């Protein structure tokens, strides 16, 4: 992949896609192809096929997906599995038909078994049942990985799959009804601070541990792999460090400057007890995460506040 290569980023307005666009442009890649949902519906196979046939991208980052937190996954399972399966099937098949040089599929660490050993190695894939609260989403991502591997085996397509840990950063979804824990906490503490609320309620016990990766680090990792990795075996992308939800909530509270109390709603699900990725393979390929968690929380909060002023 060089500066003149034609690159298509599917989902360029989302958390991951927008980070990829920012990083690619900063590296001098200006031959980028994007389409909004209004311009091309990724759920419409003929439309996607026509796009690939007409534009002929050489490299594809498949970052388009329907995502959400525990509540969204629990209540919108049919939407999650249907939309994600349809989008990735349409893009992967169209990329094959158009003979793209390389496609990178963004999976998710939720594909792994709920109770597998920690840190999670790539070989634990398909070794047990995923966390119950997000099985529809995990099933779709598992199917995407298997599709990429099947196209590689049957046709020799260079379709690479990566498994990011929990992501955060600019352009995240801060809707409390559908967001993940990171943006949800930022919004809750900010609104409690500005509204003078004495307490903030957080789901679960606070005991589960999570690993958080800034999306700009992920973008750098994905572009690195476009240059260096051509195998069908999946790769984990993360920091290799985790933190309890309780510790993380206290960190966000401190960064936001909220002075009230945290109330833990133990009637709500915790999700997976721990989910720390083994990133030794990625590190051996010459990449490591650079953005410290507290620095990332601070910059993301600044972006969130600025976005409220321009909304």
C-alpha cells in the first residue's frame, strides 16, 4: 500500500473509520474513497457490488458495523446479527469479485469464550461460548472472520481479520441507551457535574476488568498490518493492560471533575468478568499501543465537550 493506492474505508464516519481516515491522511494517503449511508446502503448487495465494480479500490478497511453496549445488545439482538452479517457479507463478497489486493476486517474481542484463560490468546477462538449478553453481535463477527478465512483458503484472497479490545475516542457513540461503558460514563459524569446531581448510577458491581484502547492507536495498528501482515490467522490488538470498572469510573469522575458519589446498581448485569487480550503477536510484528489511558480519557472528554458546543 503506497501513497497513490486507492483505499476504501467502509464506515468512515464511525469511531474506527474516522480514525482510519485521520491517520491515512496524516500519512499522505489522499486517494481515499468513502460513501455515506445515504450515498450507498451497505445492506444493499447490488449497490455495493456496483460501487466496487465502478471504483475498483485496491485496499479495503471494513470498519462499518452496528455496535452498542450491554443494554443495546440485550434488546436489539436481531438487528445486531442481521445488519452486521449483511454488511460484512456484502463487502467481503464484492471485494473478492473486484479482486481487491487486500481487505482488513475489524472483528471484536467479544468473539472469545466468556470464561477463557487470561490474557486471551488468539488460539482460544471458537474454544467456547461467548458472553451471553452479546451473542448475536459476537456470532456475526465470528462469521465475518470465518468468511475472510474461507475466501483466503478457497480463492487465495488476502483478507486479514483483527480483534480490537474495547475502543474509545473521538466520534464515539455517547447515547446512553446504546453506548459502551466508556462514553456512557463520560456523559453521565458530565451531565451530573453540569446539573449538580449528588450521585451517578453505574451498572453492575464495578468488579469486572476491562482493557481500553484509544481508536487512534487502533488505526495506526491497522495501517501497520496493511503493510506487514498477509495471513488468515486472527490478530489481537490492545494495550495488554486492564483496569476494573470501579477504578475506571473513578478515573473518569476525576477527569470530568465531578464531585458527587458513585452508586453501583448491582441489579444490572456485569457482562464478562475479565477480558484482557494477549497482544504478544501484534507486538512481535512491530506495533505497540502508545496512548496512556488517563491521557486518552482527558482528550476524549475534551472532544465530547467541544462536540456539545457545535451540536
